[in-house]
């Protein structure tokens, strides 16, 4: 299926062109490194099939047109001290044009050709609706099909019923919530002293699944095994194989 064309609009102040001269460039910088346009305190709106797809707001934006890709950089103005840097803000919309998530970060890159966003630096994403969640990570990648991947000490706080917290090196899934895959040193904390640790855990909106080796701890329970399936608060579970330890106390 051909990709729908995206309409991009810069809200005032518009990007202004850069005069590309070799003179006055910092050491090690060439004219090819300069942006094709810059703007301060700007907003970028992207629509898809006539509906809003996302909006991006930043204290500074720079557009780069390169032979292999066109992209927009969002972040603090060059030379801004860390103590004075403002964060960028992104708002995402569903197919009906309704807001379904927001993202805040230190900086981001938006690649126009494939509708891909890469947010970096203290990323915090909030999803809306019944399956709402708060996602924190060092970096988050989002594509216009509604999927994301958060990496670098990813932390997902499920806000629905039941509630639980997922920590892993990488968490991916749908930005609208409800389905996640966590990989790398995964820990699920469902509260009430119940935790699950594994190398890979999935959440489908109602059950956690650890297809490989796992370690479960609950009130008066310690279990090590393979192939766990548990409900959202980890109070009920089953597994296919015990490995090394099972300690259940009444």
C-alpha cells in the first residue's frame, strides 16, 4: 500500500534560510554541516489524510535537506547553557485526529520521508485513554504506524487496572498502550510484594508472559522456572517448568 503523503506546516516564526559561507565556521565544521533553515520558538504540524498526526514544538528547529534524507532537528538553541535549556514537546494523534500521547525530551529528530521521530535525553511519554501509561527512557523512537521503542533504562508505569511497573533495557509496543514487549533485565513490580524478573516479558493488556527463564517473588512465595503466564497483578500465575527453586509458604 503506498504511503500517504504527509503535509508539514511550520507555524510562525517560519524557518529562515541560512547563508552558507565557509567564512566564520567553527574549526572542523564544513558548509555541508549547516542547516538549510532555522527557527526559534517554533511549532511543526504534520497531517495525514487531512487529520492531524503530530505536532512538535521546540525552542529551536533546524531543517536539513540531504541526498539520503530530509529531517528536522528540535532542541535547545546552539550554545545554550544546560541550566537554561527548555525541553521539546510532541503531541501525537490517532487516525481520527484525537490526541493519544505526548512526548517531552531534551532534543529530537523528525525524519519526514518515513514519519519517524527519535527523541533523546530524559524522555517522558504519557499515553491517554483506558490503557494509559507513563513511559520514561533515555531515548524513544516512534513511527507513524503508532509503534515505539524506548531504550536505556526504560520504565513503563501502567496506569490502568490493574497497575504495574515494567523496567527493562528496551520496551516496545503501541504508543496507544495495551501491548508491550520488554527485553533485557526485565523487572515487573505489581505492588503488594509481587515481582517478576526475566530476560523477556510481554504484556497483552490482561496477562504477563515470560516465555523463558523467570524468577517470581510474592508474599510467602519464591519460584524459579520457565514459561510463566500471570494476571496483571501477579496474584495468579502458572508455569510450564520448575528450575532450581520453589518455595511456597502458607
